[in-house]
C-alpha cells in the first residue's frame, strides 16, 4: 500500500458504495450514530462517484499494540488549537497521548494529520481491533493524565466520533 499521501472524503447520508477492487487502497468508516461517513485513500485517490477528496498532511504515525490486526472501529478526534498553545499541544500528542493510546491492547495504529484549510486544523485517528480497546483501563488512564487534562482545555471546537468499518461491495 502506498502511504506517501493520504486523502479524505467525508459526508452525511447513505454510505458510499465502494467496489471491492479498491479495498486495498481505501478505508471506509461509518459513525456509530449513523450521522456521517468517511473514506481514506492511501496514495493517489481513485475517482469514485460522489466522493470529493481533500489532502491530509501526516504528522505522526505510531504502530499500536496490535499492528497486524484488522480494524473493526476507528476513533476520530478533530480539533483546533490556538497558535500560542501549538507547541505544548504537539509535544503532548507526540510524546504522551498518541504513543500511550497506541500501546493499549487492541489498538492497531494512532495517526495524527493536519487538515489544511479546516478550522479544526488537526485530525487524530485510532484504529481499533474492537470497541473494547476504547474502554480499557489503560486507554482511560492515558486520557485522564494530568497533562491530558491540561491540554484538553486548549482544544477549540473538538469533534469526537467513533466509527465502524463500511463493507466494500461484492465483486
């Protein structure tokens, strides 16, 4: 899989129908509350009816405790942060938060992206083998650290959404 570039398409309403031939190039997710869907492309995004792609800038990629597992869930946090808080926010994500969550049993990968042209500025994604990883004591301990409590106050307009995999159309 070419991971030199990352792309995102997202929307509301019915999930897109994705051909099975694209399963190795795309990852597709639907919010658990059915409010939205998102599709990621790795490498150049393929033309798919109804999808409008925007580029993501990869900032951090941390393999998890279960790096070869298949993700059933995908937790996303989109947030902004004021320029004066950016240095501490970045240090926290890169040294404590993302690596700590990646170490939780059942976490496959933690990634952080910049969202050029978006008011939320940043997108953090956590691929999980099962939803239970999100509720493990280890996960909650990382989220509840003193540094996390301090940095979370710096978030501007955070949006947190848990997703489940969207199946690809049968060939």
